[in-house]
């Protein structure tokens, strides 16, 4: 017992030192990530969902091979972490063993997850026996994994999962240290795509497009989004990077539907997304001018950066902007990358890896823009500047 007590004291002292050094160096001690498949790093591997990528050729350029990342190599989060001096974050679903270093942060992102709980429901494998998921977490108490049952984690569920991490951290440090740690950590939220491509744009499955106009739907999303941001703020987090939705009308999946002229994007889809993005940027302004003590909210203009790359591909080293490197059918976007498919060999020249997701080469550019880009890329300040606050 005495040995255990000394171990806990040593753990707390070590953590205090790590936080102090990070703050003095103008760094984030940790990064907490919420989102969808664009930033998922393996949370869906054990869930009853069609939205998985833990098989080749996914991860063909990643040191660990296929891990559940929906790209050929690193995600935007991995690359942003590199710029911040943070190691690869553990996926939330593997943090209960105690063998993962949650001090550097946790990734809660889940493929097919949306702002709305119902988004992505179409990707559920309804007949998969839930005991397969249960067995993955059998050593853990039911109350600790109650939010892990299911097919994907919505933003609301990801916030609940963060609370589980918070309980773990409370057992590892004193409250004052925890408060400082949370206030200095970076929160990245990259979500919303599935609320369109796996909800609003699927009228045969969802009623949202007949219930809401595009303007009303965007407002509905923002209201739910705002509620979850406030939940995280009330839990002690203070530094938020909120990523815009990219131009979904330009992804191979949408181009493959044949609703756009060759060389063009589906403007109707992009118009809907822009409505959401304008409201998200307005929300950032409102939050920054609100009474939120020592908080900073930043809008990551993924949409604008994406359009700049698509409009000037050669400037960024790309040659193919309208089809996936791995996929089947028109634009390699009718069926996404299947197990053991043979992808293109010139992956760094492709914007898109599969029907929905960009390549590592693209992700690297977006991560750099978020880290040190101008206000047009990251508003009102970039991530590097945020770390100094």
C-alpha cells in the first residue's frame, strides 16, 4: 500500500512538471480530438459498423499499417500533432487498459459520426451480434463503457466519452493541476460531413431534407454543436479549433452520382455546406465575444483551403483532383476502397485517397495551414498563436 501511495505521488509530481514545461514553452500539454472519419484513428474498429478502414490498402504509407485511419498515411490530426511536438494520440476505445498515455490527449473521433445522433445510422450492421463488441471490453466495468455500445459515436457521445477520460485523469492528479492542464490543452472538433452525406442528402432514408430547408438544417446543426461546445467548456476545456466542413460537392462520391458537369463540383451540395460554415464562423465570433473566461475559439477554414487546392492543384503538387486513388466505378467514387484493392502508385499526386477522404499529402497541407496559416485559413488566429495564449 505504501509503495502504491509513493507511486501515485511520483505520478502526480511528474505530471505537474510536464504541464509546467508545456505552459512555459508555449505548447499544448495535450490535444483532445472529436470528429468523424476524417480524423478517426481506430475508434470504429470494434464497433458494429460498415464504416471501417482497418484493412489494407488503408495505411499503406503509415508506419503501423492499417489502423483504422481512413487514408493512406497520416490524418490531419497526426500531422498537426507532429507540428505541435505531440506523439500520436491513442484512440478512446483502447484507453481503458491503463497502458496508453492519455496525458498527451485522446482521439474520440468516429467514422459515420455526426453532430446529430441519427446521422450515419445507415452504416450500422444491425445483425452483428453485440457480444463481439462486449468481449472487446470484458475486463472493464459496464458503467465505464456504456457509451461504447453501438455503431458510431456522435458528437454528443464523444463528449460523454471525454467525461470517462476525465475521470481517469482525476485519479492521476490533483484538481488544481487538472484545471490548468485542461485550460491549456487543445480541443479539435472536425465534424458535420455525415450530417449531410449520411443524413440530409439521403432522402430515401432520412426525413431531414423534407423537414428542414438547408438554412433551417444548418441552424439545427449549429444549435446542437454549440450545446456540445458549452458542455466541454463547462468541463474545463478552453482552447477550441472548430473545423469547417469541406466542399462535399467535390468529393468523388458526389461526383460519381453524375450531377455535375465534367470538371465541376456539385454546386447544390457545396451551397448547403457553405450555409453551415458561415453559421459556424458566426458562432466562433459570438463565443469569442461572450463571457467565457480565458477561452479562445478558432474557425478552421477547411472549405476555403480545400477550394484553393482544387483550383490550383499544380501549385501544391497535385495532378488528380476528381477521383480517388483507391475505389471502384466512376471517379473511383461509386464504391469506396475495398479490402486488398490495388491503389494508385502516385498517391502524393492525388487529392483524394478514396471516395470520401483525402490523401496524406493533402492532409499535410491542411495541417500546416491550421498551424501557421493566415486569417483566411484559421480565424481569428492560428494554432501556433493559440498555443502562446
